[in-house]
C-alpha cells in the first residue's frame, strides 16, 4: 500500500516538476517584432529605422537599421552608373565617422561610414574580396548577409583596404 501512495504522490507532483508550475510569476516571454520598430542604442537614444548617409553632393545611401542593409532606391542605382561617384565611395572607405549602429557580422565596433561605402561596392560586385584584399572571408552566418570578420578586418585596416580597393577597381 505504501508503494501505491508513493506512486500516486509522485504522479500528483510530476506536472509541477516538469512544467515549472511553482514559478509561474517569474516566467518572462519576449515577443519580438521587427516591423516598424525603432532600435535603441546602448545609451537609450532612439535611432531611426532608416538613416541617410551622405558621402558627397549627389552621393547618398540609405541604411535600413532593422534589416541591416542598404536600401535600393533611385540614388542607389544612379551611383552604379557614375564612375566618379564610385570613386567617391572608394575614397570614403577610410571614413571613420561612427554611425552608432550594430551589425550582425561586426563584433568589435559599430558601423562606420566607410563600412557602408565598402558594403555598397561589395554588394554590386565592384570588388571581389579575395582578388582585391588577398584574404579569404568564407564564413557566413545564416542570419547575416556579410561574411564574418570582414567588417572587423576593414575596421583594423581601413587605409590599407581603401588603397587595395582603389587599385583593384582601376
């Protein structure tokens, strides 16, 4: 009879042990929605979903903070057709102006203006990483479009990368 009592007592307590019913109030569910949300920086400053990055007169790109990518609009396409504008972007790879935006593949710092210029050239096949930088970046995370360590490499070697890209495009 005592085995039966122990067994029935165990059956009664089992759901509480397995499903954590004792700490119901301490559970926290996080619902994450990225549509039309503002991103908050570490300083609790609200950052816009889309920011305009001006490199020079007539050379402007827009960055979608939520989707971590450049927005392809009319100015995006105009830059592709103009070699002088491409050259302006190449010369801006060394631009260290901090945009205070985190990116999935950049671990050591936040995005800089020069990173956006580089990403534009990379996205549009104006540069090929191994050919221009003589370094292989072949690890790509599922959740991020850009190779791991690529933007960290650029962060550490901005002027060298700018020169290599300039030589490669000519």
